[in-house]
């Protein structure tokens, strides 16, 4: 599901004829489900889109696609919530943990610039871990993580674990599932994510090395900037990473 809202300007009519009226992202979600679940899940997605903190969308697109390839099984990352009281402290946490897995200061700095930019990307940026260069083919679209889900037994167990920490929410479960697929890609070392929702101020860094680390106060309340950055190995084949993240179905277990 993707929900969006058109940006109204004085030149909207002219722009719509030329290159299309620009829109802003309101809400998005996806998963792998059985055919019998489609109606219930679709209705839930629509309700989420219509009651989002980023505003009321004027366009909601639901795409349903049959998965013909057997999904790969991937492990769920372990979840830890760190203690963090400010955005300055969150930056320190990010630099310390990402440096510990071999990501350069330049790469981390460039990643944070992407996430804190007022121009929010639709997908994720790809940044090389040493040089800090961005290598995604389309800097506006970025790279989308798609065709992902979680097995029912794993979902039940996850809900029990998260409930003990009082974080058993849709936002946490969906972000963890996505981060787990990203971490299962051999060429990706780590990820940073900051939600673009103005009322969701907990972000995360994730890696198969240190797991899924939740960072409270990663941004200030009301801030609508955010996005995802994936730090990738030098010399990697970008096409292979994009194919895995966007096309290969995966179920967390």
C-alpha cells in the first residue's frame, strides 16, 4: 500500500500538464500473506492510510501480486532498546556502533546528511562503507525493500517478547521485519532508519553483527524528515543488492 497527497501550489495546473503534480508520502506498508487474508489486510492498510499523523491522503494505491517464487527463510534480528535522551546523544550512539563494524566516519556523516535532509527519499540510499559515496542509481526513488513478511509462529513469539518491553506495536514489528531482510543481504553491513512520521521519534540502527538497536529521541517531535540508509561493501554489485531487496521474497522466522 502507498498513500500520498498532492502538493498544492499556485503553479499546480501548469506543473501537472508538464511533469505531474508533485506529491508527498503519507503512509506505506506491505507483507506476504495467504489469499484468504487479503481482504482483512487491505482494509487494515486503508484505515491506516486514512488516519495517519502525516495527514489525510488523496490517493491510496493497493497492489496485490502473486508470489510464485518460494520465499527464502531469514532470521529475525534480536531487539534492544538503548538509553538516549537527545539527538546529540543519538548521533554519538550511531557513530560508535557503526564505526565498530568497519564503517568510516565519512560514510556515517554522509548517511546522516541524507536522513536529515528536508528532501525525503521514497526509498533507501546506498552508501559505500569506506569512501562514503552514494551508489543507488536513482537518488529520488532510492532502493525499495519489498516482498517481505514474517511467519505466523515467529510473529506470535515476537509479540510475546516485545510485549514484555511494552513495544509490541505495528511500527516496531514491521520495521524489524524489514531490517531483518536488509541485514540478511551479504553485501550490506548496516542500516540507519529514521521515521518521517512527525510523532515517531524512535529510530534504529541494524546489522546482523549487533542486531536491531532502537534509539529513542533520534529526532525532535514534529520533525518530518527521515528515511533509510544502507551501508554496503566496497566493490559490491549494486544490481545484485537491488535485485535481492526488491525482487526476492523473504519470510522472517
